[in-house]
C-alpha cells in the first residue's frame, strides 16, 4: 500500500449550514513530509480532525492506512487511531508530575505490552529524539523545546503509519522551533510519514510538499521535490 491517507470529495458541514470542508481530495504517500497550511478559519483544523479520525465527514470517503473509516464502529476507529496515528500538539499535553519516560510510555497503553516493555520502548524513543539524559525529568523540569520532544517521542513510540503535528512550534521560541522541525526532518529521513498542520508559510515552505487550504478547499498542492517513495516522479493533487 502506497497511500497512508486517501480523501475523496470530503465535505464537512456543521449545524446551521456552515461548510468547513468542501470537496477535498488528498493523498499522502508513505514516507512523505508535508505541510497542510492555511490561515485561521481556512478549514485546516477540520481537515486535521478528519485525517486523524477524530471526526467523520458529512460526505465523501476517508481511508487511513488502508481502512475505510465509514466501515468502522467508534470502538474500532479508536483502535485504528491508537495503532496507526500519532499526534503532536502545540500545547504538548504531557501529564504533570510524571517522568518523561512514563509520559512516552502512555503512548503504548493500548498496545497490549507489559509495563516493563512499554518503559523500555519509551526510553529508546527518548534516545531517538535526543533526550536520553532527561527520561527521569518531569515536564516542569524541561524546557519548552524538550517538552515538545517528549511529545514527539510519545507520538512515534508505537511506530504509527502517520504522524500529525498540529502547530508543533507554536509555543516555542525560534531556536527551539527550528530544533523541533529538524527533528521532524530526521524522523522523516528514517521513514516516518509526517503531516505538519500550520498557519506559518515559512514553516510550510521549508517542507518538501505544501497543501494549501482556503475556504474549505485545497487551492494548491505543490512539491518542492519528489518524495523519496515516489517511483514515477512527483504527484500533485489540486482542487479548485
């Protein structure tokens, strides 16, 4: 399977006739690194919720890691999300008073692994993001950039098919933000599929692919270089 994400003519409407998404088509291939970029109110947050299976579309089809989400019960959808999707948020969402290692191990709670194995894998994930010497520190003992690295480690510890990073540098100073973006580049080079949701065109322009959202539509889909996984050249999918 080449595509991790497949959206076909996805629409999302809210009560009152408000259309947040209007006929969106989107394909994300394995090992891609892309930005989903747009201003406030453009629909990018709704798109994040649809791709992350946190919400269902009003119309259209959504497939994640080969699974048609319309065919899944809420319970099975939660299981799919836990196994196939990792989330990184602007505000970190770490548990206060709990070590970095145990925060990361939380990402494996539904894996069926023993507590010892979860902690072992959490330690390895923290090493991977450069925090091997901080695994016993609690969130308040870490800088903002380090907390975001813990959040990224938690998101990738289960080796999900897709990592969704929602404004991952929004709460960081410029130096910490650059370090986090470099980490995402490094994880992508190791094979991770990553979508960064952002309003920042500077961040988007530094990524290999930019999907631009406006008024609930994909208005531009551009590759600055072909994804490494592509065999027949780059593919662009744009909807006006």
